[in-house]
C-alpha cells in the first residue's frame, strides 16, 4: 500500500447483501470495513465497491454521502446501452464517479483462462496485452477475484507464469500504463451519466448480471426475507453477539449456494457450492436461521429487552399508514410507537374515527408492535363518539404507556 502501486477498496465488512436489508445496516457495515482498513493499513479508502459489484442509483448516493469519490461496478450493456465501459461515467443525480468493469477482458482471465474449449486458448501474456492495447477508450477496468491466482487456477495451469509476464508485456505498448482507481478519476472526466433504478440493479454475477444469483428463486427470497425481518428486533435488543451472528448470515455466499440456474451460470454456481445441491444449501441455512430466530425471540421475551422491543422502529412493510377513508391515504406513516403518538396529535379527526371503527390501531399495536396491554386499552375507548375527545384519550393512554416503557428501559 505504501508503494502507491496498490489501492485498497472499501466494501461491506461481512461481504453481505446489507444494501437490501436497510440503508442503516448497509452504512454501518461499510463504516466497519472502512475502519478495519484504516486500523490495519493506516489507509483511508476513497473508492467503494459493493458486495458482488451490486449497484444502483441509491447505492451510489449512499456511497457519495459516506465520502467516497467513485464506485466500481459492472460494465453491463443493460446499463450502458450503446456506450462502452472503457470511460469514466457519473451516477445519476450525484457527483460520484463510476468505474465500469470490462467484463469480457476480465472474464478472459477469471473464467476462460484454462478452458481448452475456448478458441483463444491458451491465453498468453503477450496476446492479452495486445488485446488491451487495441481496446478503445480512456481506461480498462480489469476486475477479477483475488482467488483466481492459485485457488480457482492452480500453479499447474500456468496462471502464475501468465501473471509474471503480463506487466512487462503491457509496458511494451506506448498507449498502456497501470493506474490506481484514484489516479484514473483524477486524470479523466466523466463522459456521460449512468442511470440505474432499483428495479434495474446490476451486479457482476451470471449472464443476467442482476440480483438473480442471490435472490432469484423462492428458497433464496424466503431465506433473505426472514433474515431481513429480524433487523428491528436485533437492533432493539442490541446484543453484540446476536448482531454479529445475524451479520454473518447476511453473507452473499449463503444465497449464492441456493441458486438453481442451469447452463453456464449453473455450472459456475455448482463449482463453488460446498453442498450437494441448492436444496441442501437451503435446508442447512434455514435450519440455522430458524434456530437463531428462536433464540432471538426467547431473548426478546426477557423484561429488560421487551420494553426496547416495543419502542423499536419497524420495517416499511410493517409501518402504519394513516387513511382518511378507503383508498384515501394521508401520506403519513408511523414506523414506531413514538411516530404513532406524534401523528395522532395532528391527524384529522376523520382519520382517527375511520381507523378506530375498523379496529386498525389496536390490531397494529397488538400484531406488529407486540403490546397487547396497550391494544386492549385502546379497544376499550372505541365507543367514544366525539372526535376531539377520542384524540385526547388516545394521546393520554399511549403517552402514559410510552413513558412507562422509557422509564423501564432506562432502569
């Protein structure tokens, strides 16, 4: 690192799918990885690469907010269209730069190096350098697994000889040189903007280059959703051991092993899968996750954690959205008991009467917040007809319970 010939990139600490758990969790893991790099190497990373090159506009915006200058991701035709990956681009609605992986030239080494069925086999250093020299553009991002050298391809394949000769063959060409990512983004300006919506999220995996390698079938999605639903409880309890185990379970590898694709992509998944089949990978993972969930819920039942749990913020899918009437949302949503109390102070009486008549308030507090005592108290005041009086009573009952919870939490 001190030589200046190497630059360390920041990632998620657990090589996880945290960017789809929540933005809070994603940021926490990125900061953990940044701190680890700083502590071990005394180096402040300026370039970010999300797990498996997973990328969209939201991830770019988050990386920019964390102070990164560029993001490395996949140079897929799906996001480039007619453009080429060999230039610097800018993320939509952001100043952050994008370095796009040239997947063809990268995969020539990473996946095709020892394939005798490949019409370019054997790949020699001088041949590869010639390909690089004839590639148009400002920059060629060669991005491959570190394990390519020695693990994916053993010494007998000739990979180390290739690597030894490659630098000198590259430097024979006057139009080629080596640069770190930071040097590249200082030397070249963005030529265009790349727009990648959440629905078009890109990655470097498989032919699809999307999320299907990890979240493409029922087994993967069921496992991931169960893991994701644990976040509010995990964070409310705040036990470091539980949080660490939960984060280990977010590692992308677990979901990769459950992929059921066929063809070339399926062959790659099978080659790296330590299980006999994707189904076995799912069974093992879901058993571990279910056991972890049971231990988590047992811990959450302890009185010192129950108060924190009731006051937690819930996920967007479980938040309470206020309506004026059927199909008439107010645009106000409560993610916690505190939010719920605050909104009740200003929401229209019409909305309060609508939800009380349907039993929505007590149902949400019972089934989502998990506070049957408060749900029971709210059900007992549903016969109050005057809207203003109903609001005052709700605020009194909920406010008193919140104070009790906060007192017990501090105690």
